[in-house]
C-alpha cells in the first residue's frame, strides 16, 4: 500500500488540473499562435507561468486504484501488476486465467 500522503497529493493535483484545464488550454493556444504579435504571445507565456505548477496534466502520476502503487501500472485496467495478479488469482477479473505449467 502506498503512503496516504502520496495518494492525497496526487488527488489534489487531479483536482487542480480539472480546475485550470480550460484556462491553461486557452493560454497555450495564444502562446503558440504565430499570427499574433510577439508581445501578446509572451504575455500568454507569463500568464501560463503564473498558474500553479500542479495544474499541469503531466504532473499527475498514474496510480493503482486498489493499492495506490505508482509503478507497473496497466492503464486499461487502472491497477498495478501486483493487484492484477492477486485479483486474478481470486477470480475477480473477468477473462483472466492465471497460467501454470
């Protein structure tokens, strides 16, 4: 099980991303628009830098929904390999059969 503080920090980041997503998208569009003047694009870059760092989508860490583990994460199942193996062995994942030979 991951530390509660790490899980909470990641959840806080997800909320910030959701809150600032629209504003961040608009500022990025202005900053990359070559038809605007350099001053306008530079001002958009400055405004983008003023936003909280944790409101950037790249700062969200994919974590297992079951254990909170940050590594060996399967996106499709939203869980780590360890949780997948455990749940698969118990027959709780449809279509998953543990191999043995």
